[in-house]
C-alpha cells in the first residue's frame, strides 16, 4: 500500500545512497564512482526517469565520478531510434552529459560468451518448455516450483542446442536458455529464470545478426560489470531482482562486482507513469503525441513550459526514500512557479475580452506607458506598452451587479489599469441578449502610474491590452489529464481511461500585447493575473501559440504554510 506524503521543502542531510557512496570512498572499496542511466528505448522518458537521471548523474558529478548513458536494448520488438534520440535530448535538456554512450547490444557477443561459460559451469541449461508451461511449473509464493524435465541435460547437449539457437535453427518461443538455480527458492525470480530467448526480429542496431536476445536482468547485471559500474542505482521494483543480479556475476566468478541499490520510484497524484499506459494514450489518440503538454513525459513537460531548473529542484525536494509513496503534484507545480516567478518576463494578455472605451480620451491619440518586466528582477528593466482610447479587459473583471468585496470594475466603480490610469465605468452597452459588449468609461489623467497622481489609491487593479495594438494568439489552457488523484481508481466495470479529464485542454482565442507576438518557441512569460505561459513550437511569426504552464494559485505554498503553523 503506497503512503501519501507531503515531502519537506528541503532534504535533510545526506540520503542513504550518498551515505553508501561516501563510505565506499572512505573505506577504499572504490577509488572513484561510476554510475549509469540505463533506459530501455521503448518509449519517451517521463518525470520518474527525471528523478533517476538527477540521481545517477548528480551522484557522479558530486563525487567526481562518471555516469554512462546506456540503452538496455534487448527487446527488438518494442524499440525504436525515435526513442533513442528523444532520450538523449531529454538528458541534455535536464542539464547533464554522459561520460560514455553505450548499448546493451554492444555487448551481445560477450553476453553470448558469458552464457556459454555458465553452461560449461553447469549453471545454465536449454529448456524446451513453452512460456505457458514454464509459468505452470514455476510454483507460487507458498508452493515451490517443479524442475524442468530438460534440467538434467549434459553440458555438451546444452552447448550444442544453444549454438543451434544462435544459428537460427529453432522457431520463436520454442526454446530458452535458463539459469540453473533453485526451483524451491522463496524468491520466484531465482526459480531458474530465462537468460536468453529466441526472437527472430530485426534489431534497430544489429539488424538480423542475432535471433536470440538476452533477458533484461541478465544483460543488465553483466553490462554494468563490463562498464565498470560501481553503484547500480535502480527503483524499488528491482529489489526482488537483486539476488538474480548478484547471481549472474557470482556464477561467472567475476571480481569487482557492482552493487545494486534500490530507491523508491516516483508516484504523483493525478498522474500515471506506466510506459505501457502512456503508449496507450498516444496510440489510442487520447493525447496528441508523446510531447503533448498534458503528458508527464519530459518532452511533454518541456513543451508545456516546465524548466530543467524546476524539475531538478523538484527531484531534490522529494529526496530519496526506501519506501514507495505518492507525492502531491502540487509540489511539482510549486517548483515551477518558484522558478518562473524569479525569471519569467511579465506581459499582458486578455483571454475573454470585453471592450472598454475611454470616452474622455482623445480620438486617435496613442501614448506609451512604462511597464516593469519582472518585479523580482530589477535587472530585467522595463518596456513600453501602447495605451489608447479603446482597450480590452477580461469579462471576469466586470460585474454589472457586483457581489460583496468585489474590487474590480462595475458601474460607478473605479479600478486602476495596470501600469496605466485609474478609470471609472460610466455606461454599459449590451447586445440583444443582454450581455455587456462595451463599457464606456472615463479616465483620470492625473492618475498615471509613475506620475505625481499615482499615489491615489483604489482597491482594484486589472490588466488590459490596447484593442488597436493587441495581437491575436491561440492560447491552450491545460489542466490535469485525470480527474482522480489515483487514475487507476476506476468505477466497477470501467478502467483507468474512464478517469480521463474531458476538460484537460481548452483552446481560446486571446489577445496579447505586441511584445509577446514574436517570442521564440519555448520562451516563458507570466501573463499578469492569469498564470505562467510558454510559446508552443506551433507558433509562427505574427501567429503566436501559448501553452498555460501553470496557474498563479499555489496550493503547495498553502500546504507548506499550514504545516509550519501546526
């Protein structure tokens, strides 16, 4: 049962992995540290992988060691060069570089030779049982398995059959090479697991050179050893596989063996991190691809407007644990807000406009008001924003009959226009349906921001754009992809897809100030009073497309504040 947690803002002291690394260096067990990040190229990386990337590359960087990027490409049916390219882009974007780039397929020849050595040592045998028969004889958690009837084959017969497997004599699935360990082991992973299977499929790197492929656990352990890895850092689901990892190394009598250490994987509320389900979302057309901004993939988060700094901060804040837990997605959003609040230039945009006409402003006159680019960063300077007789404001910033404590625009009420003037609503023009389509207002010339009359106070400040100067923009308002904290919690008779959020994307025609019109893809901004946005790669000159990265409301900050108060 996973535990829901609210991590501390900062990791206290060293985590248990860094304590192990420091002790190994202090004791002289290792003179230097070598880690690796070993993704399978069968999909795009997600935020859980970002945690692992930050750990493996981070530990190597902190202790003056090395970290390899290695593709564990042992399943040709699910792997693709597209995924390889995407993985490298993600690692670089997060701010890391690898000491060496390798593939498990680089070692297929050596892995085959190791397998022959296991056969010669009486540690492996060729089994003719089908996959279904193997499952039927594996046993249960309370009952031991049964030995394969082929377990007693001689070394000579096993070598002959294995070489014929290598030569392609047998059909797919007809034989496997299995480790000879213990069918009565309480760890089912040690009940004579498969080491090689026949799979006549073209590999993305080796082509048709091989028709047998090593199993993941076997290839992983020996690839680590070949590369001189000292600490093999894995997520918690591999804890039960560690005895097999060690067995592969010990059975071959290998020295300087790497140590596998497990840590809790990342689980986020309102989020699924299963590659199989993410692939289903893509292939089923529920999202627009692996980089859809609603996806928890690194590519999706990048396109949404997340920064590498925010993801690295998030990884540091959640820390490392030995027990699975669920992290509130609000913490991830908080990390982005904190980063963008410091760095994002401000701009004004209106997403649901109503026209304001300043009746005492001279026709045709345009002035420029000075706007601060980022109140958190004085070095960001200021910009000029055109101000004219006709403006656009948000419909939500006007109420004909205002509720109590409503401090925005209403008949007879004054508000300040951000960086501009104080205005007063004098008249409301409605369409045939009774909806307000134009607000006729007066402005106070003496109230210009930065001028002598700026000290006059009103209770509300709203944003705006000049109607004549505003640039139309497509604005994509993203929300969480799932409606439930646990997307797997589906009603009886339904599956996880029933929890997809139909309102996860709303596309609007908005209006932005001219300074935002030609921003390059990936640029980020705070639209004042609306949230943080970034330009999408779909943007074109004069036709900007903005993605809402995160809103302004910070749930996590409230959680932190409440926690400090109790």
